[in-house]
């Protein structure tokens, strides 16, 4: 996805969609609790550059490996 398309996609999102994206991003990429992820998302959701980074990170994350070593795609 091109940078321009990502920027347009982010600009078309509602505040709540951006917030949910940011919460999911922090929950996947950090070891914070859900409450801490929510607080981090609230701190960063108003900056579209942070939301763009979160979206690109989520798109490019690839397969997830759980603690048991089983691969989920």
C-alpha cells in the first residue's frame, strides 16, 4: 500500500477507529496491560503520524507465534 493511500485511509477513519487501531497495536507490540495500552493510545491517537505507523506495523507484522511456539497466520 502506498504512503498516499495509507494517509488517505487514516484521514477517512473516525476517532474511535483510530483509537481501536492504536489499542490493538499496543496490545500486540508491547507487554502492557489493556489499561496501559488504552492510556498509550489516548496519548497518541491525535497524531496521524503515530496512527500511520501503527497501521503500517500491523499490516507488516506477519505470522504471530504464541508462547507454545505454534504459528498462527
